[in-house]
C-alpha cells in the first residue's frame, strides 16, 4: 500500500509540474503577444500618419498642376492676343 501511495504521489507531482510549466509558458507567450500588439499599434499609427502625409502631398501636387494649367492657359491667351 505504501508503495502505491508513493507512486501515485510521484505521478501527481509530475503532472502538477507539467501543468505548472505549461502555465508559465502560456503566461510568457501572453506577455510577448502584448508587446507585439503594442508594436503593431505603433506601426499602424505610423502608417496612418504616412498616408495622411501622402494625401496632403497629393492634394498639393494637384493644386500645383491646376495652377500650372491656369498659368499656361493665361500665357496662351496673352500670346494669341498679342498676335491678333
């Protein structure tokens, strides 16, 4: 009877050790995931900022193209007026 109790206790402690090891492993993985999520949010914010800057540059480029078009049209009208 004593031997079987010792064997059962050894098995129980072995299984408890495995469960404890798994618990620490999952905890560490959870902490790493939290850090990765924070980094991902930071990268996401950086991309949003870059997209905003790109949109601003794109609008400015469209405005300059419009201004150039107006200047070219005005120059063409002035040239044609001088010729006539």
